C-alpha cells in the first residue's frame, strides 16, 4: 500500500470511514477536504447491484450535468464536406477524416471526446485498438455517432458525460470541481443518480445502488447513504 502524505492524513481525520453521510453533510465535508494547489475534480464512485459479466446487466448511458464538469472538453469530429463545415461552425476543436486517423495512429491523442458521422465509421474503425481502451471510440449508444453534429458538440461542451459500469460493477464519474459551490455539486450529483436509476437493467435484482463514495482528486472517500441519494 502506498504511504499517504501528511496533508492527506490530516484531512482524512475529518472523515469517518464507517459513517454513511446524507448528501448535504457529505458535500459540506467534501469541500473541507479540498487542499491541493489546483482545482481538484469531484469524483463519484457508485457500486451497483449488477453482474457486469452478463450482457443483460450492463449499465451505460450519458447525462448532461446542469452545471457541467468544470473542464473545457476538446472535441474531435470525424466528418467530410458539409458535415465537416457544420462541425467547425458548432465549435469542434478538431475536424477531419483520414488525416486525423493517421495523426492518431502516429500517437496523437490531444482531445477528450470523439464524434463521427455514421459514414465515417468504416475509417474510424481502424482506431479501435487505440481509442477503445481509452473510452474515446465514437459509439451510437453514447450519441457520438450521429448526423446531428451541432447538437452532439453542444451537449459535450455543455457538460455531457458518459457513464459505464466497469468489470467490478462500479461507475466512476466527475460531477464538478472543488471551486463549485455546494448547490451546484448537489444538483449535478442528483442528475447523475437519476440517470443511473433510469439505466437500471431489468435483470438487476436486489439493492441497485449498493454504495456511493464522493472524493476530491487528492482526498479521501466520503460515503453517501445510497438509500437517500435519490429523491
């Protein structure tokens, strides 16, 4: 186990690992654990009552956080002709086709979200081994393979995030920054929780939201009562 520094050990004393905090108390405590020299990201980890080994218990979706993530996201779009122009006008940071594929194959990955028109997926498919493991591959279920590029770009820039259960049945997602006020963090949290509940697979049995933890990038986890996480 890695040894934590003095700062981490000090702020950890504020948090009781055994306690299940109500959201208001958890956010208040969370704000006190922000002590890094940069604007830390607020992360949520949700343990779900699903078995991700089964196809009918996958949990995946997207949600637009009302107050965004606090991060400016760089959007890359694979498109040609009129659609390329539409993407540029909508504020995409990078637009191209085969030229971008070659650039990415050469090791360039200076973007956060990739969007593609359906006709480009034959070309983009060559990047599966590079983009797939990094969660950057355009996907129709995530709304990143679409003809409505303007809308897709606008949503990403406004704070749209994708969530996906990992093999340990946990979903990790950002809900803002340390500089956000408590109300913004609470609203983003609740919107994410509502999206997770809506995405509950029919095959999931028993308690669905098993545990929820909030943490700053450099801080300890704070357990939120999962039975009171959704109004």
